[in-house]
């Protein structure tokens, strides 16, 4: 904790709006305040984040604030005014402020590099743990039931933090300081099957359903024509192309041609499916008669673990494993997110159904993007991109936009500290995605 100096004390109140909740913004503010020897507090508020800083270097703090913000944060507006000094001695992270809600919820983000290093580090207590996350990665939008984005308002409240996680959550030096979705093998969600069993099923030509961020997903070996055809028959999807997943950006060139903007999109935290020129060396049933193939990189730690197990088991050593990754739903129906429903409905499609006990609140399909003249063109804007652009405060504008764009809304309950999001908001984007049709000749990759 920092002790503020006593001479010429300035106390500033800073209100920050934008994508500032659930992105490690409060821990960032805390560390910055400590760096400048300031007292005060930071809290999630109805408008975004409210900060009060007191001390000689309060102005330096305000000047630096937008410059070093966390990677997933976006500051739209920064309002500063002077207030009376309180001779405060410490800086703290407060509980959330009540009031009308108008802040934004942040998109889910692919596993970050630091979490991946821990995931495969035998010394880490989250070694091979599929629900590893931190302030800079993991689920947000798909697990939030209410705003503001605090653990108690997400499905993670069902998992009481163990002592080790609680210590990280409370430690300003930890990159999981106030990371709301924090979990570990002791206290967090659990997967229904071992990773080696999942990998063995895929390598053996079976169709596997997994519960990933925002909904269930079907996987099978993308080089196994028989498996892909079986998936088509069972899913009653006879023509539309499937997307495939490779384990790293280096492996993309094995199966497709990709230029720099396309590779950058593949590697972005949103991890969309990117349509690329195919080398036609996968099962022909993946994209019958098409010159392009939808490619994506692993999104969740679970995907990385499956690839790791496939490689360890010696599957596809020469070329690297490639798996079909498609949304788990029956033809024309929305993406499945509920465990009981998935176990019932996916029996006819998949040979193995891998589930876990972290609920999904909002559906989020994979986004599909094509790069045209160096610029991304959305074919489906979903996971990783929604609802980033939507300001919850502007309900009227959102309603008007809803007819042609992403569906999102919330009730206005003046004075309530948190608001339950309405059912259709929670039910996500199943068949209502905005689609930019443009002149792209490639058929859409449907859920
Ligand atoms: Zn992380
Ligand atoms: Zn724990």
C-alpha cells in the first residue's frame, strides 16, 4: 500500500467509460496509483470505472492512464475533476457502485501466451488445467448474467475460491489480481473426460462434442474423409463447408495460403474463422467444390490441450493435426449451450460428449471473416467481436439497430445495483447474426 505525501495534496475524481470492466482495468489502475505514490480508490461503476486519486503526482497518473491500459481495454471517455482532499493514506479497490447501469461488457478472449506457458508448465498448479485464465484472457460475455462484471454476477460465483486462488485474486502483484473468472483444479470447473480420451477418440475417427466458450462444438479429424462424411450425414448438413482448426499459426501454410493480414486476424484475441485459399489436402468432404477453406486457431485452453495430446500420441506427426471444428447444433437450430440438452440432442451426432460444470449464459458462435483488399469483411460477427460495439446505455439506439444488427438490450431498472439481462440477450446470437453479404462468393459457414 502506498502512503501519500501531505504537502499540496490534490484529489482528482476520474470517470472512465468504454470497455473497462472485466479486462484487468482496476488492477491496472491500482498499480499505476501505487507507482505514483497516490492514495484513493477505484471501483466499477454504472458508467464504467470511477477513480479517485490523491497525492502530489495525481496529474501524472491521469496523463499516463490511457497510455498503458490493458490490451483488452478501450477508453472512450475520460472525465476528470478536482475534489476535496481527504488526507487518505492508501489506495484500494472498492466494491462496485450501485446505480443505473450503462457500462459495456467485454468480449471473450483467447487464452493468452502467459496462461499457455503455465498450462504446459509441470511446475504450475494449473498444469494442463482447461479452465486457466487471467485478467487478459478467458470468458467474459458468455458467462456474465448481470452487470457490473464482478464474479458474483457471473456463473463463476458457483465456484468458491480456494486459499491459493483467493491469495492471487487479492495480490496486486499477481496477473490474476481481481481476475473475475479465476479458477484452478482445486476450486474451479471440471471437465467430464480426460484429454487423452478426447484426443484418442478424434485420432480414431470419432466425432467428439466439446463444451467450449459460448456453446458446444463438434470436432473430428479433418483428414479422415469417412469421419467428415459421417459428421455431414449426422448433422444433416450436406453441402455447406466446415471450418478447420490447426494448432498454431506456423501450421496454417500446411493446408492453406495466407497473407500477413489474414495471419494477423487468425492470431488476434478474437480468433475468428478466416476464409483462406485451400491447398486441397484435407478430406474433400470439408468444403466440397470450393477453393477456399475456413481456418481458425485454438481459442480455449481445451483446444490447446487436445492438440497437445494429439501430438503427444503421435497423431499426424508429419503434417500436424488438423481438426474440423463446427458448432454443435442440429440443422437450422440454435447452438446448444445447456448440458442436459446437449447430452440428449448430441447423442445422435457425436460419439463422445465432453461437458463441464461451468454454465454458459450467452451463446457465441465462431466469427467468420474474409480479407478483401487487405481489409477484414465479416461474414458472421459473433464470438470475439460481440458485444464490444454495443453501448448498453443507448437502449433506444440499440433497439433501432437491432433490426439490422446484433441483438442486445437490457431493462432499465432505475436505482438497482444489478440488472438481470433479458432472456433473448442471454440466448445469444444463434440465427440472428448480422451478415455482411457483399460480393463474397464463398458460401457462408453456418453454425
Ligand atoms: Zn491469460
Ligand atoms: Zn483455486
